[in-house]
């Protein structure tokens, strides 16, 4: 293994992916909101089709 000098260390570049923790958390939150909306929509469709709707009066 070759020893790397200090001047060479400044020229080392990492990968291109810059996905950070907050970005991942935001994506997970969006997925959870969409999932919950799907559950609510499906429940509403099921209740309408079974004529099991709460009366408004």
C-alpha cells in the first residue's frame, strides 16, 4: 500500500451520491402520507359499496 502525501489527499474525490438523512426522512414521510391516504380512500370506497355510511342527520 502506497503512502499518500497531504497534497494528494486534497485531490481525492468521493462518490457522486449526496443523499443525506433529512432527504431520506422526507421521502419516507411522503410515502407514509400516500399510504395513509390510500387506506382512507379504500375504506371510503368499501363503505360506500356496502352502504355502510354514517348518517349526517
